[in-house]
C-alpha cells in the first residue's frame, strides 16, 4: 500500500493562535510557558493575518533594553505580516526541499479555499519521511 506524502497527513491541526490585538507581553509569556517558538496570528474568523515568532519577540526585548523600560504593545506591532504558506495537498518531499532552501522553521498550512487548517514544521517533515521510508 502506498503511503501518503501529503502535508495534510503530517501537519499539526490543534494550533495555538494569537490575535493581532493581543498584548505582546501575554503572547511572549504564552510562548515561553508552552515552549513553542511561534504561532499564527488570526482574525476573529480564523483567517491568517501573520505569524509571531521568537525572533519577532526579540524586537520587544531590544527596544525595551534600549529605552531601559518595558515597551509593550500588541502582537500586530511585532508580527510578520508577509507569511509564506503551503497548501495541505502539497508533498512533504517537496516541502523538505523548501525547508533546506529557507531559514523558516515552520509554515502555516492552507486548504484550497485559503483557510488556515494547520501548521507544519521541520520536525513534522522528518517524522513523515521516517514513516515513508
């Protein structure tokens, strides 16, 4: 029996998400508490608006250090709004190649209608490739 090579069969679907209006301090605390390196930012309908990563959060630390005071703000001020995504029907093998050529550690996954349906990371792809071969 041929095993599936589709992203949708290996992606994470139970996502932690943030809203653009969420306080950045709350988002940072959540990342630290749950030991995750980033999460999608969505609107009230669940549409992808950006992604907040540890790297984005470091901007807060730098600004706060420079001004010697907590800068704060909301997620929208620090998130990456231009997000590269992948389709759930794409191949994990093709995605492995994409990861090799990119510094990104994860991609939000969209369905054919453009809705956020999951997220896939480098480790998800490694697990998939181990299963496939």
